[in-house]
């Protein structure tokens, strides 16, 4: 799976609100009512990640969850990351 | 709840294998067989955290989970963090 170019990523992010390019990842911070709601989201993301075999980096800070997607094999963002971000948005 | 001194933290860490002082936190990296096992651990930690009303920072990297404990109110490590670390070790 080829690494996307900066302009390809930029284009993809136009349809992914609040996702941003950060180094070799695309990243978004999700804010919830409290820790329990944040964990509920994390569990849903984890189930989806396991189903599609692609796992975001997940940082939990009480009611805030940062997801970062990258394709380690190619050292950058691929269509796989964009697809998973879309699926997370559709959850 | 008072902030612990460096020597108090050092003493507490002697009974907390692989926990280390990192800035204003005590921190440990847990390594698991795979993502599913890591998430199982995170869910257990989250339940414990919610029960005791004290929530670690949790970073998930596939099969690795980093927990960092601090007491934000005092800007450092307190007995509360040490207690939660002990409870996590006893899980």
C-alpha cells in the first residue's frame, strides 16, 4: 500500500472534520462528557480496529481521547489510515 | 493530599516493580501478547480507576500500554497515585 502524498492527505482530510496531519500520522482529539463515555468510545474503536486489522495509537486523558493513525510498514499515511478514520467517523 | 518528596517516591517505587518517576508522574509500560490482551488490561484498569475516582493517563500502542499517574490538583505524585499503582499491580 503506497504512502499518500501531502496533497492526497490534504484532500482526504477535507472530508474528515478535525483530523489533522501530524508527522507521519493523521490525528484527532475527541472530547467526551467524562471518563466512562471516553472509555465507551475507546472500546468501540478497539473493536473496529481489531475487525479491520489496523490499530490506532490511542491516548486517554480522562474525558479526552487522541487517536493517531499511521501505516508503520511504509512509515507514513496510507489509504488504510484514511479508510479507518472514515469508519471511526461513521461509528 | 500532600505531594510526596523525591525520596518518598523512591521508597514507594521499591515495592512497585518497573514503575519509574517521570516528571510529575509515576509511569510503567505493560507489554501484552497482542492488542486484544492489551485492551482487556485497559478495561480492567479503567474499571478500577472509575471505582477509586482516580484516572491514569493511558497510552495504547498495539500490545503496549503506558500508564502514568499523577495528582493534577497538587501538580505531582501523592499517596493516591502510589495506592492506585499498587492496586493495578494487584489486579
